[in-house]
C-alpha cells in the first residue's frame, strides 16, 4: 500500500492538481513584494501581459490562452531583475493554472523561488508545491531536494516527512524511511492517519525489522484500537518474533480477547500452541469460535483430533483443579507446582485464583519471571484489575516485552471502557 498524494493549496489560494487528476483551478493573483524594483523593459511587456491575463481569467478561451503563452515568452525574456523574476513567476503560475499546464506552473514557482524575493512565510509552501510536482513526475531526486528545502525554510507540517519516508522506502533505505515516518507521526499526533502506521508496519514486515514492527504495531492499536488493528499487530509480532510455543499462546490469547481472528491460520496457531492436552478448555473454545465465524472446518483432521482430545480431558481437568490449587498453596510447593496450577486455573477462567498463585510463584526460586508476569497480567485483565495488569506488564523484560506492551494497551483500553 502506498500513501496517496494529498491536495495542496498555497496560502495565496493557488491550487495544484491531485495526483492523476491533471486538473487545475484558476488561482487569484499574488501580490508582488512591497515596492518592487521592476526594470523598464519588463514593465514594457509586463503591463500589457497583465491586462490581457486579467481579461482571459474573466473569460477563458483557447485563443486567449494561446496569445498569453506567446506574450509570456517575451515577459520571461525581459525578466532580468529579481523583482522581475518574482512577478513573472507569479504570472506563470496563473497562466499555468488557466492552461492546465503543470510544467508551466512548476516553472513559475521555480522562478519565484530562484528570484530570492519570495517572502519567508511563502517559501516553505513553494518548495512543497515543487516537491509535489516532482513526485507526480516520478522525480524522486527533485522531490527530495524540495522537501528538504521546505523543511529547512520552516515547514513544520508532517507531510514533508511522510513523503521523504515514501521516497526512502521506494529507494530501499528503510532506516531513513522509518525515521521520517516516525517524525511525521510525532508531528501529527492524534491526527496521524491510520495508513501512516500501516505503511510503516507493512514495510517493517517486508524488511523483517522486528523493532520497527513493534513500534508501528503498538502505535496502530493505540491510535486506532479496532479489530483489524489488533489483528495486524498481533500477526506481525507472531510472524517476526519467532516466538516459542509458550510465548505464542499468550500472544494468541490476546487475539482471543480482542476477537481479532482474521483467517483460519490464526485459529490453527492457537490450537497448536495451546495443545489440547495442556489447555483443553481453551482449545475447544477457540475451535468452536472459528466454526461459528465460518473461518475453519472442524471436520479437518487437525481440528477434529484436537477437539476429540479436548472433550476427553475437560471433565477430569476441572475435577482436578481444587487439588492442584491446594498443592500449590503448600509452603513447600515448588515453582513448577505453583505456576502449573496457576496456568490451569487461568485456562479455565479462574482468574482471581490464578493471579494469587502467580504472585506466589514470583517469590519461588527458579521462577521464569517474564512468563509468570505475563500470565499474572492476563489473569488480572480477565479479573477486571486493569490498573494492576498494566503495572504487571510494565515489569516484563526480554523477548516478551513487546507482547506485554500490547497486552498493557489492551488493559488500558478496557479500563477506558473501549
């Protein structure tokens, strides 16, 4: 997916075409610098040209525009002083607008810029207009030059950085592209469009850049917390993170909580990671959810066997939960016993009890802290303790940190009633 050119208008109401439209709209005259120093030869041809220009603007005709073109060549030839060039450039923009001539408008804008007489507040806009024209002409070098010049002249908007990012992506310079796109998002703040995040996320995925994928995925779900955002963010972390099964199941549990399943593969990944022998209740629920959504066929061997195993184990599993919990609460219980009982309780949505046991496990020697903290946070989310969950997820370090950050965003959104 590419970003699309946006409509751009100069502060003086000069309208440029949307990419591909090839349509100009007439622009009102711009005021020349105060007290312009115009040469006599320029005035000699310029005064009748301006009179004719105003007449044609009121009643455009092919003949009138053709005559203006001929006169304009004389205007350009007579433009020797800086103010001559600024004024001639202004007229060139207006004539180009009348004639629907992109090249002539660009020539006029360039003449104004090169004159050295452009007011400082207009210069960033003129350079950005030239950049857009260069982009439409697929002239990346010209676009880059003018985008940089627009920023250097004081353009504080996000768009120049968006287009510098796009140029860098096209030219296979991902780091520079990510830097520019992140600048654009920071400038735009909450107004940053969804497709900016998705462009960064997509390019990060193409380049197998896990750090940037995490950056844009978390930004996406934070700014646009909708199902498709969660689906994209979770899928990218799953695909690029090379997660072991015990990490994958906790990431896919987030997909279950956000109901962001996009395709059969998502359900299959969960079923495989969860393992019907270890988490039969969750496996059964996910398969049934996939069938209800019309995204998987439970008669396929993989799902049929998993469902058969799950159905056979759910009853005995539930019956054994009180015993597991009792053993886990014993003073001499090992970390494996405690965390195992907590995992079983979490799987059957005994969230409060699971959270208690995970807290006990954290105090045991040999604890896998990132795993237990992640699951404690999940249990807290399920129990409605969103503030506690966010505090817990913030403690997760190492490879699970990006996943914990996504879970923390989910907890924050639940707390906000989203």
